[in-house]
C-alpha cells in the first residue's frame, strides 16, 4: 500500500475547501443559510426529499400503503436539490434540523407532525397504518434489529465506500480498502441471513426489507457507484435473489421514480402531487 500524501493533522482543525463534488456544500455548523419557505400541497403527507437510497425508502413505503388501499397515505413529494443547498433553507431546517433528506410533515395531525431520519419515518408510517411492522414482540424485535442494522451500516456504504470510491477528488488506497472490507462483510451478513429466509425477517415483507433494499438492493442490482465488478456483487446470490423479488413489486418500481432527476427521462418524477404523475412514466 502506498501513501497518497504526508498529511499531518493540525492541532486545531479549521474548515477549508476539500474539493470534490460536495466540498463546497458541507459545512461544520448547523442551521439555515437562507430564508425560504417550503411548498405545501393538498395531501395529508408532505415529503421533502431526493430519489437517493435514503429518499426512496419513504416513497416506496408510501406507494406500498397506497397499493393496499390506504387513500389517506396520499402525499406530495417535493424535490430538494441538495447540490444547490435546498436542505439549508429555513423551511427545510424547521422540518429537519439536521438538514438531511428525507423530511416528512404529517398534516393530518394538528399541529402537523414532523418526522426526520428515514428509519424513523418508516416506523412512524408503519405504526400509523398498522402495516409492514410485526405486532408479535419477538418478530417486531427482529424487524427493528434489521432496521437499526441498516441505519448503522449504510454510512459505511454511502459516506465511506461510496464517497472514497466514487466521489473523492483523489483515490486513497487505505480508505477504499478500509470501506470495501466492511461493505463486503455487510453483504455477507445479509447473504447468510437470506440463505434460509425469503425476506430479512422470515416470510413477511416489512420495513426492514424496504430500508435495506434501498441501499443494498440498489447496490447489487443497479450498480450504484459503478462498483458491481469491483465488489463482485453477483457472488452474493441470496442478496441478489431477495433484491430482485423486491424490485419486481409495482409499488417499489413506482417509489423508485419519485424525486428522481437522473437516468432515463421517462423514469424521472422530480415532484409528485398525484398518482398520475407516476402513471405517465409507465405509459
């Protein structure tokens, strides 16, 4: 292994332009950078998001609820352009003080209920509608354990491996090796579990599957970070089978298109205010 530089950390760290795609967006302080109100539509739920792995967790969940006939799960999905710093507007910060997508407002309550962090949103919706979360104590514990596994593990995949492999302005061997090792270990954890189960917790599809598919299913099927060959994702056969089954679900296909601004134009639904906004992409 070779060292890319002889960087020595200073006694006190000071911010600087670190370069790369996100170097000028991120900052070491919280709060709003500018005043801007969020748009509000007519449906019970107002989602402020982007079609990233964290974002599609929520749109898939909402589309699954609608597919079950829960008409009061209707939602407006407003595009948040994180590259433009929309997440630092005063309106967005009022819904999520952490300035990360997704953020949800449940306007069916008075006052409206804000929910942020994708895992928390999944639990909130699952409990509100009584869907995709087990009621048995043992099964619920299994579901929440896998959900929290995803919340703790995905930063190694996205902020760790994805950043240094795909987005960092220079390729640092130590960093790529460090996070590749962990991502492959995580894929093996999933593969071993799914070798004897249809879904992560057994025979029933639930919010743990939605959350983990959005990251790891995307990784093995859709080549995010263009790392399919590098990670040998096809070797995780049980993960690929599980992810393929989930991706075939109509609600998943719909949810994947919401707040998406890249890829084939016919698959992009930057803002969603009605089911017809997605329907037209299937024509």
